């Protein structure tokens, strides 16, 4: 029941009212009937081998709004009356039957249009669906053609089979020809289309010259027909390459129109030879134009996607720059706080411990043996505390880098002594001229090695710690590795957190790669003239 309602829906009152008033609808319907009348006159006197009236009715049924369905149906009945040469006194019964059949065909076309066609979508898929529906509508006229032949309404030396083939090819060419015209009209009416970007004047001149040459060659030497049929496909490719699908459609319309005018008075045998060519030529042109449409749409989508990616990359770059600045500021603040804390420890705690050691020394020879024994223990503890405070002061603020330089610091026992407490051997290979480095960058490199040292000391399986520092053109390459036995947990996650190192590398506008297959290997590349040289500013 639902399918039957869908079948009759095109000729029922629409549920959604049209925004147009009744008077406007009547004028539109009247204008459509007048248009079909003009088309019929052009068809009769200019282009006899393309049924413009039938093609226009069927093609416009796919594109016009539903309120014009009655005008289309009346125009279709008018086309039947011309085709069947109906007299009111004769054949009225079977004419009504044929009209009923055509109304059903039109209903089927409307139903298929509703379910399978998006008229506003100008893409290859939509074009192929339209071609399929139109060719199906033309094929549905096969019984009408048989009725015309069977009732002797045509005088032709052709057999029934050849006549049906001729009429079918005739209708196929008609609907495809009008489809090309309709797509061009839609293109011109599009507000957002690239019509102004088409070199319309050049295209019109080139196509007109080619059409006139073809007509002239036919008039001078008709025997070149077979050669010209092969040459006809070259303009389609050229104008498609030069002007896109618009060039293809305009070229095929002008060439088909020129051939139709030429065949207007041609013998039937020549017309039969050309009908297959006309249909194939139109099919190739429509499919070629559809592919150019699809190419143009894909290029636009790629351009939009590329533009969006460019914008996204720029936004990410801006955020990355902001993150680098923020990281640089945080590390600079940390460095200043370390310097301040180091200075306070040196000025307060170290001096107090020194004063305590002096007091102990002054009282070393006073008191009993027991008192001196206890005082000796206190003295050793004070010396140990002083040593730890001294190391902490220099760990917080590496004055040794200021005093002897980065290369000498790395090659000294500074890190070796600290790692030795965890039974880790230290090995450094330095190939670097540090005179080109700022003190801030030296401190930053020192901090990276310092953080990696702490990571190594946290893992009890580490027995060897290596540092390779070298210069490659305008880059500093720092490779830090150890021989830890297990770098991942059972859930395949790293058992150490290199966040501080990553953060420092980001602030230095460098890059970091981590390998955890055989131990741990950190490879860091830093620019020699980094924008983050203020990391240690004020240090």
C-alpha cells in the first residue's frame, strides 16, 4: 500500500505547501507550455533528428518542481498526439490508453527521482543516475514506437526491428542532448559557480571555428565522414582539458547541433549510420564531463583540506612557540631559584657549619678524654654535613662550569664521583669547541646530563653511564646512554620518566629521541644559537 501511495504521490496534492501563490504557479505552467511549443517549432524546421520536445519533457521532469507536473503531463500528451497523428473521430480509445501508459511512465520516473536522485548535487554519481533514468524513460517508449509502426502511421522501407532501433537511438540522443543543455543552464544559474573564471570568449570562438570547419569540410568533401567521426573526439578532450566540463558540454552541443542540421535533408541510410555515433558521442561527452566535474570537486576539496591543514599547522606552531616560551620562562625561574637557594645555603648553612667546626677545634684539647671523644664524633659529623652541603650547593648551582668550563667539568670527576656512590662507572667523549657556546647553553647542557644522571642512579641495574657530546655544523649533539637491564614494565610502559629532560629540550627548541631496546639511549639535538639562551639569565 505504501508503494502504491508513493506511485501516485507525484499527482497528489503535496503535503508541504509551495511558497509561491497560485497565480505565479499558473504563469509558470503557461510559460512552460509556451516553451514546449517553441521547441516543437524549432524541432520541426531546424533540428529534425533530435526530438527536442520529448527530451525536454523527460529531462525537465527530473529538475522542475512538483507543481509543474500537470504541465509536463499535458506536454507529453501533446507529443503523443503529434507522434500518433490522432484524429478525434478515430483511434481515440487507444490514444487514451497510450496516454494512461505515459502517465504511469512519468509516475515511475518521479518515484525513482525521489528515491535515487539528488538534483542539487552536481557530481559524477548524480549525472550517471540522471543518464540512467532518462535512458530508461526513452526505452519505455518502445511500445509506443511499435504501435506507431503497427498501425501504419509511418511510411518507411525499414523493417520493424530496424525501425524500433532507429526510434530508440533517436530518443536516446534526444534525452542526452537536452541533459547537456540542462547542466549548462544550471551552471550559468549557480551563484557560487566558477562561471566568471571560465574563458568564455576564447572557448566560444574556438568551438565555433571548429564547427564551421566541420560543416565546410562536409560540404566540400562528404567522403571524409568516417575519418571525421574519429576526429570528433579530439575536441572533447582538448576543451575538457582547457575549460573543464563546461568546455566538453558546449563542444558536444555545438557539434551535435551542426551534425543535426547537416543531416536534416540527408538520406535515411546516412541518418541511420550517424544515430549510433550521436548516441555514443553524447555518452562519452557526458561521462568525460562528469569525470572533469569530479576532478574539479576533488581538487577543491584537496585545496580546502590543504588550507585547513595549513591553518591547523600554523595554530599548532603558534601554540608550540607559546609552550616553548612558557617552558623557557619556567626553567629560567627554576634556575634563578636554584641560584638563590645555593647562595643561601652557602651564606647561612655553610657558614654556620664552619663556625661550628671552628668552635669544636677550639675545644678539642679541653675537658676529659670522654668529652674529647664525643667532640671528635661531633667534629666528623660536622665535616660530613659540611661536605654534603658543599656538594648540594654546587649541584644546585654548578659553579664549576663557570670556573673551568663545560668540557673540563664533564671530563673531570664531578659526575664520576657522584655516580660511583651508586656503583656506576662514568665515561665521557667530548668533541666540542665550547668557546662558541653561551654560558646559558652550557648550563642547560649540564642540567640535561644532571637529570639523566639522576635517572641512572634510580635504577639499580645500571652499571655504566656514558656521555657523548659533539658539534655538527650549527647543532649540538648530546647522546646519553646507560646499560639498564629492563627499560619497560610488563604493560610495555617505560619504567622511568624523562619529563624534565623533554621539558628542557622543548625550552631549548631542540629535539629528543629515546631508545629503550638495549638499555637507555637519549639523543638530543640543540641549536647552538637557541632562542632560549635566557634560561640561565641572572644565574
